[in-house]
């Protein structure tokens, strides 16, 4: 995997705790939508972040980093960006990327900034001529945690292949267009015949573990569930 210093061309807070980061690439890098890169923080200290952009963007990669001062694992990366304006990265990594050749519809399940993993897959699929339907369930504690909610609504309105289901635990708006509650129960209550889908999932390990067990209990074959967290739980 290529390892290089990458200049930060954008670091912008897009919500209370999420930063959108763009890193310049010295040359086009081949990767599969849904893979991740490693930020090298020191010897033996490499931190993974999903690549939110697609291979069609050849001059940069995009990351969505959820970071607060209470979460040093990610916050130190933001501090390094602010102090140095560059990061040392290597890419790509991950075995849970987009299977463009499958014939099954796609179901994307994202908790929090796990959305960055599904965003890369979603963009690549919608940019193709593949006719398979694709559904995204994106969950957060608050509706404001879904930091690209309006853009996703617009995408869904403009492409009949795409269905977007926002899920929030706390909702103060009576006109909330999505589901109020927890992400995985929302998926199970809404989606019939999980076995028909290729399911891509990202979020906190605990959430992915709950989803894996619940989806398997519904009959979803393990080879139809994709997510790099699955290798660690």
C-alpha cells in the first residue's frame, strides 16, 4: 500500500462533533468503494478511517471524522491536522467493499460516522448504470447528528433507485420524515426478507455485533453481510 504525506485541503465541522476532511493525493490511488485508509500517528500507531469519496475522485480522498476532546483517538488526528496541515496515510485497506457485480439489491446500514463507509458505496452505485435498488438506513442519537440529511433527501427525490430512511432516537420536530427509535430495530421492522439483500454495515462495534446476530437470526447468510468491523467482533 502506498504511504505518503498528504496535504489537508479541507477540514470543516459539519455538525457538533463531525469534521469533513479532504486530503490531497499525489497520484490516483486504486481502491474499492467502502475501503478505508490508515492515518499514521507514530510508530505502530495507525488509525483507520473509512474513505467517504469514490475512486472517481482522483486528486483527493474524503473522510468524515467524529471527534470530541473526550475521544482522543480521533481528536488527536484533528489536532494534528490543525497543527501541521498534513497527515501521513496509507491506503487502501479493508475487505468489505462494494460488490458491483452482485444481482441483489443493496441495503446500507450506518450508525453515526459509519455513514462515511456507506456514502462511498452509495455514490459509486448511483453514478453507475446499475439498476439495482439501494436503501440507506442512517441512525443517530439526534436528528441533527445526520449531517447530510438534506442532501440525501434530494438524492432520493432525484433517483428512483435510492430510498433513504433516517432514524433518530430523539426527535423534537413533529414533521420528522424518518423513524424515531433505535437503528437496528428500525431496519428489522421495516425490511422484509433480509435474505434478498447484500447488506453493508458500519458504526460502533457494539451496534454491528447486535446487527450481525439479529440479521443472522432472520436468515441473512453471513456472506451477504459486509462490514470491516465484523472481522473484530
